[in-house]
């Protein structure tokens, strides 16, 4: 009689190392809080963000060139601010970090009655889709600023600032166009993706945006630090601390 084969005992998959639950909300408070304080300092304590053909994203578009005599950044910075503040991903992050409601997954709620975003001021987050339209306009201005960053008094050129601004606007474009609201804009409201040629085209766009959307959280953080780094670089140029090297 054949001896039955011995069935090996099931092996448990090794558990990956996980950070404590409080690390993410704490990092969110530090990162967003620091960026917020820096933004306030930049917007209210400086009247320009221009160095030659470089323009800080905090001051784009340059409304002073249109004869609008206000603090430039105050005029325009509220659009990307409200776009990020109402972002679905950022809502989760700052609800956890600043309000601790809840602080993380599997953590208890602070409030006994859940009202969601039905009351002011959290109900303003429902305007996110409209802020998307304005954010797209800002992105167009930023691309125009980036093109101008490669045009020097003596013609086309490439400076370190040109490349930094290019990287920044690419990151911001990925963040903006990976947005959940943009994903719904290009592919939402369709009952059939293959019934008409237009629906097929929209399905292709929806599939592409969905792939970007799966990394929306990463684009949110990377693009924020990209804006920060670009503004710091231009501010240091304005202050004379740095000299912009010309590569071409």
C-alpha cells in the first residue's frame, strides 16, 4: 500500500513592519502645518515673486501686469488653496491629523453623532468640482510661466530655475488631472462605454485618469513639496542668496 504523501503544515506569511497609527496624522500636521505657515509668510510679507523670467507659483498669474494693484498672491492663491483643502484625499489627511476624527483606521470617533459634511463649514467641501475648473485655469497660467522661464533676454536658454519650474508644473498637472472630480468629469454619467464613438473616447480618457487617480495621494504630497521648493528657490534668487546657473 502506498504511503500517503505528507501534507506540509500551512505557513503564515511574515507580517510586514508597520508604523504606529499615530505616525501618519502627526506627519500630516507637521507637513501641512509647516506649509501653511510658510504660505502665510510668503503671501502676506512679500509683494513680488518674480526674478527675471522666473515667477513663483504663489504669485501666478502676475496680476500686477494687468494693472490690478493688490498683493498679487492674495489675489490668486485662494484658488489652489481651496482646491487642495476640498480635495478628497486631503480631507482624509487633515480630518485625521488636525481634528483626530477619527485619528486613523480602527480608531474611535470623537463625535457621537456623525453628520459628515452636511453642515458649515465642512459643507463647503462639496464645491470641490467647481474649484477644479478654476484650478485648471491656474495650471494653464503656470504652463505659460514655465514656457517663459526658458526665454531669457538673449533668447532661448535653460537655467536651473527653468528646470525646477518645469518639474513643478508637471507634478501639479499630475495632481490636478488625477483628481477624483476630473475622473468623473471625463467618464462620469455614462451608461455605456461602447455605444458611441464619443463614449469610447471618454472611456479611454477615464481609464487613463483612473490609472493616475490610483496614485493621487502621492501626487498630492509630491506636488505640494514641488510648489514649496520652487518658491523657496526663486525667493533665494530674489534675496541674492543663490545665483541661477545657466545650463544653456
